[in-house]
C-alpha cells in the first residue's frame, strides 16, 4: 500500500471510492474476468453478453442506479416490535 500511495502522489491523481451500484458495468467486467480462465476480447457491442450490453446501455444513457438499504423489523406474535 505504501508503494501505491507513493506512485499516486508522484503522478498527481485522485483516487475515489465508487459503490458497485454506481458503476455496475465495471463491476460486471471485473467479475467476468475473474471467473473466466481464458482471455476474452470483445470487438463490438454485439459480441458482449446480454448483461454487459444492458449495463453499457444504462451507462450510456446516464440512467441512475440507486443503492437501497433495507432494514429488517422483527414483529412478535402480538404485533409488537421484537
């Protein structure tokens, strides 16, 4: 990590965390690459798997993907919060 920090400072870049939901295409491509033994190269849009085409279109049209966090509420037999 120290080496990475030193390189980042030398080339004057800013690193920022992005939730997966904000860049599902990059997440999809990374996971696809990890799960495949052979290298895959796509030369055009139609060669992408359907999920990749869908995510690319969502990104191209700047459709927001919202991260929703749900909270589980336990209710006992009397209808009271447990």
